[in-house]
């Protein structure tokens, strides 16, 4: 096994691309002790600390660790969380993720996140921002599967380039996907592709408007009093939507909240990732009790 792993991973400075094909698979169950991490299988540099319980035994806070700190050419990371019935899990990261500059061979830097949420369970996917270095070549996929009465809140914050160093994304290539299925039916599908044919999206008013930080937050499904084909009735959630839009207006960014089917979405483009995180945290603080009937409890790692 050691020989096999060494063959997969080469030195960072070597001419050939490294090839970490790493995975982390977490299984959560409901027991008399509450929501527990029942299984944890991993290969390569993906780990979790033990779950924390700042809200009590029924809600597990889990910190995802990736010691190398980012993806290099040829890396493929697969993160899977399987939630059994009646569990509640919040997953975050202790710091920003990174996708480094691609090497000359342009081998793909690929991360797949698969979250499977059983009936009556709650999943919160709240990682810190992902920094895409100039000339990275990456594909980032988020796939969420929800069963009956399962609910989800998640976000994705992406920084294109290194704006603090006045470096844009250059000739980088990025594909991002965010997909939610509910009882096998596709409910949300978001996709962003940046390549040589679509690079003007960075400056377009209908794109990123010359702002390097792009964010998307999705929460739902919300209960509906409207016809199922039309999704939720905005009037049923008028107060919540008004609060979210007020948060968006208070930030010096181009941000907004909207309804897509049974899901609330908050979108933002910004010049500052920390301010965008604060916007999303404010929105989460209002969305969580409305959707999950639980007061927001920020992971302790966010304060460090």
C-alpha cells in the first residue's frame, strides 16, 4: 500500500504533475447519544476532527481538514457525507481552500462534494472561500441528494485570482456546478464555466462586473402553500425575503436574494471575500430558524 501511495503522489516541485486521488467518506447516524460520526473512511490527505457539539448532542459540527492546503495539477478529491434519518450535521473548514496554478500539462484539478441526506435530516455545508490561483485548471462539483423532509443550507464563495496581489485569473479555466435533487428529481442546477470563450464574463454587467469574488448561497426546500408546479409562494416568506434583501443592500456589493422553486438563493459578487462571508453569515442567521427551526450557532472555528 505504501508503494502504491508513493506512486500516486510525486513531489510538489517535480516536473510531472502529482496525482492525489484522495477521498473522504463520512457516515452519520442517530443514536441515544445524538448525531454521531459512525464511519469515517479516507485515503490521502483528507481528514476530519472529532465532531463538536456546541448546540447539544443532536447537531454535529465537523471541520474538514486538507493538510496540503490546496489542489495541484492532477489532484482529485472526493468528499462524501451520508446522513442517516433524523440527523443534523454542519460541515465547515478551518480556512480557505486553494486551487494552485496549473502546470504546463494542464492536468485537471478536480473536487467533488457529494452530500446524501436521508429523510427528516438537516445538512449545512458552510466552507470558507476557495481561492483559484491565476491560470488554475479546475472543476468543482457540489451534488446534494435530499430525501423526504430533508433540508439543506449551503454556500460557495470563490475568489478568482489573487486580488490582494493585483493578479487576476489570467488564462485559467474553471467549471463550477451546484446541483440539488429531491427524491431523485432535479430541483436546482447552477453551472459556471470560465474559459477562453467566456472570459468576458469577468467584466460584463450580467457577469462578475469586474469583481473577483463570486458567491452563491442556497437554502431549502421551504414548505409551500402554493401549487407544487409553481414552487413556494413568496408572500408566505415575505418577511424573510425582505430581511435578506436588506442585508444585501447594506453591503457594498452587488447582491440579491430570490426564489427558485422551493429554494431561496442569495447571490453576490464582491471585491472582498471576508465581507461576502459576513453577508452570507447574516443571511444564514435569518434563514436557519425559518427553515430548520433552530437558532444559528456559528462554528467556533470561525472565531479563530
